[in-house]
C-alpha cells in the first residue's frame, strides 16, 4: 500500500491510496470475517470507543460496514483478473449500482 496524497476538506482528511490486488483482497476478506463473526453489538463496540461514537446505533454501524464491504468486493470483481481470484471472489454478485459505474 502506498500513500499518494492527502487532502483536508473541511473537517475530513481524504486519502488517495495505491493498493495491489492482493492487498485489496485481504481487506475484503478481513471485512467479510468481521461481518460474519461479530454480532451487531460487538461491531458497534469495536468501532465506537470511549472518545465518541462514530455511528449512533448498532444497526447504523452494521449497515455502514456492509456497504463498505460491498464497495470493496465490487472493486475486486470489476477490476481484478478472474483467473487469479479465489472462489470466494468469483461467486460474489455485484450490486446493480456498481455494475454501471
């Protein structure tokens, strides 16, 4: 992973990163594991520490992570060469909003 640049926009820092196919796949696998093995309560606790809540409810936390997982998986499915992808990625169904992007 390589940091290409950062940009401060209002109170948010945007990161431009360069990732290899393998790095992107590991991020997808890690997100899949977290979503499958942690309850909504555990997810919410893991992503909201004592300094403040990132998302207000357990449901919001779960939905946000699911949405980001779908974005990662759609990137993998769309841009990575299928002959090098493990079965987990080959059987992923792209969401319609990403198919046309």
